[in-house]
C-alpha cells in the first residue's frame, strides 16, 4: 500500500457495504457512507465502482472476514472474489486486510460516546470500514519504515496480504 493515494475501504456485510476513503495523502481515513446490498445476492459491484470513481479512489482495501482461527470463511472467499474483480475492472490495486472485530469495535466506539446505533446501521458499517482503512494505513507505515532504503520492494504479498487482527484492534485497546 503506497502513500499519496486515495484508498477506498470496503467492509462487506449481508445487508450493507460500509465504505471509507483516505485523504489524497493516504494519511487520514473518513467514513464514506454505505451501499445497500440485497441479502443473499452478490456484492453490488457496479455501485462500488461508481462510488470509487466519484471518490477518486486510487486503490482498494477490502475487509477479509476470517473465522476465529484465522481461516477463510465462505464470506472471505466472496471478499477475495470482490477484490479481484475490482482490481480487474479498474486496474487499481486491491489489498485484503483482516477485518475481524471491526464492526464490534465500531459499535463499542459509538457506545463509548454514549451514542445510539438505533436506525444507524449504515453509519456503523461506514465506521467499521474507517477502522479497517486506518489499520491498513498503519500497517503500510510499519512496512514502509521497516523497508526504508529499499526501492521497488512492493510485491503482491504486501499489497494483497492480510493484516493481524490483534494489530488492527490495537492489541485489545480498541
């Protein structure tokens, strides 16, 4: 994941797809709303492509919903197919990032601010996508600082690898 790019994070859910976008420098993540999804249907690819274009995204961060053991689940396979299709149709990079617990962390954050989630499910999904994007950007900073001084080292693994759930949740401090 490179800096100086607008990354669109996608948190794939059964009824909604939460979105977040980074600033042009790739430093700050902000909620970008959500896209409705019909239960039991494929992800709304056309709507996601339209939002990516409207937001001037230059890459994608797609949440990878692994099971408790860190293994692929049926939803993870769907997320991988979505990332591949987004990349194929746009020519932009797509990175998979472990999204376990992002929705729970978003709910916890809203409750900590004494907010209500009633009627705000889409806001929760967008906040979960924002947390996912923040984590991806933090991981990119760590990777960049450990590979500083080496040129051209970005490979498929670093752009499409998964991140550790403990890192994303701040080691339980989320």
